[in-house]
C-alpha cells in the first residue's frame, strides 16, 4: 500500500485541469518516470512556482473539480512520480478521481467549508497531513494548529487502495 | 420486468450488470473497448509486465492511430509501433492505421461500431461522443482501459442523469456547437460531474447524427460521464447499412433500440429546459469551456489561426457548412487556416463534392485526419501569444501550444472568422 502521509502543497484554485497537471506534449512518453519533471508545469497560480514548491511535499490540498479535462492517467502518474499519493479537495472530476484509486492512490473529497477552514488555518505555513486509513482520519497540523478530520471513501475505493489498484482487484474478482 | 422507471443510462447499466462491489458502484460488461496510440501503449506495457498480455475478445477491441498521425518524432513513432505490434499479436481485425485512420470518435461510429444500448469505454475523455447513438460511452484512464482490454468490464458509480430538454427552433447560422457551448456556459465545467446528460426535446429530435455527436462530444466539458440521446429513427437510418441483415425492416430495428429509450417518469437529479429560439452563435473567451458568450458581444478579437476539424466538428456536415461560407472568397491575409477532415471517408467525400477545392481556393491548408492540433501535438501548434479560432472542444491554457489562446466556436463562425481575421458571426457571409 502507498504512503498517504506527508507535507502539504496547497493549490488555491478550482478547476485545475489535466493539461495544467501534465501538458499533452508529454503524453508521448511511454514510461511514468519520464513525466516527473513536468508536473504542474502549465499551472498559472499566483505565488506558485513548480520548480520550488513541489519538492518535499507529498499531499495536495486544493479546491473544487480538480483534474477536470482529459482522461489521461498521466496526471496521477506525474503526481505519483513526485511522491504525491493523496489529493484532498472539495471536488474532483470523475475520471481523474477514478484514475487515482485505480492506481492505488487516493483522491478524497471533503466538504467545501472544511477545505475553506484548512486553507484559512494552514495555507502558507508548513503543514503536515498524517493519514490513518483504517480509522479514516486525517490529522492536519502546523506549528501552532492541529485538527483531526474524518473522511469517507466507499468500500470499493478502500478495497482498491488495499489491493494496490484496479488491475489487481479486477484480476482476482472477474 | 422491473417496475422502476428508468433513464437510458440506468437501462444500459441493468442490461450490463456484473457486480455491485460497493453500494453505489456498478461493474458492467463492455460491448466495445476503443484504443488509440496515446493511452493504450502504457496499458499494454503494464499487462506485459504483469504477465497478463491477453485481450477479452478480439472482435470487441477497436484500434486506431489518430492523435499524432503521421508520427512527428521518434517517441510518437514508438507509440504507433507498440500499438501495431500488439494488434498483430492478438489478431485484432479492426485496426485503422495511417491512410485508413481517422479521429477516433469520428471513425468508430462511421464504421458502425456503436449501437444503441452499448456500453463502451476508451482512454479518451471525448468518448462521451458515442452517446449520440443511445449508448453509454465513457472516457476512462489507462488502468480502466487495461482492465477493459483484459476482462471486458469497467466500474462506474451507479448512474445518475440530468435531463436537458432542448426546445424551440435554431436560428439560421446557429448549430449544435452553439447549443452545447451555451449549455456548458449555463451549468459550468462542474455542472454535470459524475452524472450523465440525457439530451431530449424537439431540437435534438431534429438533429442529424453528426449534430448529435457534436452535442454529446462536449458533455465531458461540463464534467459529465457521458452525453446520451435516445435512439430514434434518425439513429436507425444512420446505422441501417450496418444492421440491415439483422432486421427485416427499419421499424423492427427501431422497436428493438427503443428498449433503451428513457421511461416516462424516470428519476433525474435535475431537469433543465433550454429554449434555444433566441440563441446566437456562441464563442468561448477564457481558458475554461464554460466561459462562453455570444459572438456579437466579443468585440474585435483578432486571430492568427483558424482550425476546422476534431472529434467535435470535423465531420462532413461541419465541412460542408464551413465550405459554404468560404466558397468563392479568400481568407484574410492576416490569418492561416487549417482544415482536417476527421476521417478518410469524410475527406474522400469532400473531394468528390468539391469542398476540398473550395477550401484550397480560399487559402486553407488541408491536412490529413488527425487529432494533432486540438491538443497541441502536431499539424497546427500555436506560438506564444497567438490566438486560434477553433472548432475543437477545449480552450485550456496551453492546450494548442504554450502561451496560445483558443476560442471555441462552430465551423460556421470559424469559417467567417477566417475571412475577416477576427471572430465573426457567419450571418454576414451567407452561402454564395
């Protein structure tokens, strides 16, 4: 099973699309590893600099409809290759969300007001998310703040994460 | 017979039901798995690594090289090579390589591979196009594609649908593209996430299959899993040449297909009534497909390139409409214009009926069928700061080339814009 604990990269924007996560011109790569340098290359977001801001982080917290657009699984792969296995958002595009769980990664939706609160309390500070998968709890902390937030994923999503993805799961069952 | 009133998607899901792994999740069997050279090679490589390089049914796998065709460099050549070798190894019959290839969502319906009631996946978000035939067709990622190839199944949330009833009458110069752009503008890029958009109403009833495909193609731009139109006589007429041996007459085929028509009283999460009587030609103005306004409110927007093509608007009807506007006229000196017929059949018919010559005489570059420019891969990439009037489906920042700006519009608006060098309503250029 993958690691779902680590430092947070905050992306304060809704509708971040898959072209922003990994531009189409890199879809000619046939290994996941080759995608690593290009994560979020085309994201235009005040104060965000892909080169400096990605390193050392392993959880993304963002707003609504993350991963909209193309079906490219290169988006989760580019995240995975940079050590991100968990995205927490107020909403996801369907295909992106499914791709994450299909890879044994997690895309967890929280209520908008909870995401607002996390941004208010933590954005701009070094923030850590510790995930207790079995209890379905995120412990979110900064130097001067901490909060435990319970989350919900379906039994199916949970099984995909445990199995390490949809291929392993489906091969056993169908 | 179940007594519950069902939507089209619910009927298709019930028909294909395999498993319920979790309360709201359904695993369904697939009638077709479509593959192209961008998202399939990684699935093939993974299957090989796992020692599971098999396909569930060679007759249900349809393969095309379309995204970058001809190959533009060594990497895209390798993607094509991997796909070709895989097709040969598994003796997959329906493979469309260069010369016979077209944009996936244009060529697969054209070959008769899509039928009402089908469940289809492809590693391509615009797979929702095929819902025009009353099928459930969804774009998926590479892992879903991989399991589809191997097992012929896919998991989805239990389908919920939005009913979009399109009524009124379209003005001359206003097309399916304007309708779907306006709808996305209304409900937003997130307006149909995790749901199916079921299109109905008189305007849809009167649409040709080409127009319904344009409508369903962009459902994903509102977040929808699939767009879907109920199968009717128009569907049967389109498919008749492929199915005539299976049915004694068209009525019989229609009766069979109507099993997948929605029940009166089916549950929808939303019902949207959209009267298009006063709709004007629409265009996008930002980096999201829901940033839409009438062409008349755009002011002077200069363009550098015009692109007519893609799975949204590269079909014969689209080319005919654009050609009727540019015929006998020259494109502006300030623009370059590219037209890409979406399939060889469309290309060939466009030669026969003279519209390729119309395009060339007006100053258009005519390219082979490929997805190329739409996603900034080849055949019309923009330079930094350039602006494109495009009949494609996505205006994301950088999509057609880093630093480029894309305005989405109908083929008619794109053609009129080619003549003036700025975004222009086609009503000023009625057919000559």
